[in-house]
């Protein structure tokens, strides 16, 4: 700003230069969008119109808390359309502060992407770090909104797929909830590194696997079947990658010897690789995983069989202990 003012002082005695300088400054100011405009350019999709969005904020089933009434008598005031970050209580029975939710988390619960984009364009945070339980990624996960989770992940909340939702005695990660109920969502989270160590190495974390893929502790838990299906899925992806690699190797042909002893290959692979991104597009079409995702899948194929076996043995011991206790009480 100081340099601009100095330039203004220097060109002021010269009318023509002064006029040209002012035009340049005006064009530069117009070309730089304000913060809201910059966010609007990043929302990636349909956005709720202003009037409808503000009405949805006012109609939200939330209140300030602590609730003085119960059930239908509790007062619901909605969100303030001019405050997109304020926390409110979404249930008359959740009096504790850790159950409060922001507008982003509330509309993530509903999977309302246009509304989430409007909030983002107006300055809302996709992470809500001041919310301990109903942060947006977890709110979307609980209600099975995969598209909302993906959008949040791509707009600043990537770290939240490994974040703990903490409230009183509850402590859940999004993957734990998704694995119990939503298959597609849990597999997407796994490919994005929800089971990996926090140091960015891409290595699976045994403790995290125990927490998110382990049994609930109930006698008749169906986690073993879900883990078997997860292993089958990982094996299919791994085999698909191996088959795709074999296909590429099969396109390699022996280079022909041309004049001047130069070697030139006319193999299909050489032809395909001449088009930017074509091999990646073919791989995506056939469901091929690559890079970090491929590494995660390979590790799952290697460790899940032993992991499942250990949990099965622990489950059998629980069932045997339960049956023994039942016989003693009856006998």
C-alpha cells in the first residue's frame, strides 16, 4: 500500500500518467474478488439461493439451551442467518455443551449440500474445531451422507475422518460408526487413510484397527461378517490392480532395430503413454487403485486374515464364558 501511495505522489504532476495509473489500480481492484467471492468460486456445485438459505437457517430445529421445557414444549429458535458459526442445541434432551451443533454440522446431518455450500461461502468452517461431538464430518457420517462427507473432506476437513467425537462417556471416530452401518462410506474412509498412522507414513495402525474394526463386545456381534466382506473387497481391488498391471505388461512389444542402430518401440503402451493421463483414466474406469490407496489395500490383504482370526478366537471365548455362566445359573 505504501508503494502505491508513493507512485500516486510521483505521477500526480503528470495528468496523463496520473489518469493511466488510476485506471490500472481500478482494474486491479476489480479483478481481486473479496473473501466471499473467492469462497464462492471454490464451493464446487449448486449453492442455495440467499433468501431460501436464510429461511432454512431460521427454520432449523435448534434452540439456545439449556432447555427449560421438555419435548414439544421446548422452544426452538433456529439459527441466526447472520451468524453461521454459532453453536446451538438440536435436541431438548441434550442439555450438555458438548452436544451443541453449528449450522454446518446441522445441515451435514441432513446431507443438504447446497446449504453447506452457502454456509461455506459465507464464512463457515467445515471442521468446527470448537465442537467436540457433532462436528460436520461425524454428523454426516451418522446419517450416512457420503456425498456430504466427500465435500467436507475436499474443503478443509480431511483430517476429521480420523477425529474422535467426544461426549461424556462416548468416544467414537467416524469410521467406527460408518463400519457398523454404511459399507460404501467406511470403504471410502479406509482408502482415504482412516486406518493409517497419524504420521503420514501410510502404514496401518493396529490400535486404530482394533478400535474401528473390532467387535462391540456384545455376545452376538456381526462384526466378523463385516470384516470378512471387507477382506473380500480388498482382495478384489488388489487383484484388479494386479490384472491391470499384467494388461500393461502385455502391451509391451520387443523394440525393433531401425537404421543408425536406434531402438524405437511401436508398442501400444508407448502409444497410450503419449496421451497425458490416458493410462490413469483407463485404470480409473476398471476400478484400479493406485499410489497410497493401493498401498492401503495391499496391507489390508496382508493383515486382515490374522486380525480376523484373533478377534474370532476372542469372540468364541466370550460365547463360551457366557454359556458356562448360563449353565451354572440354571444348574
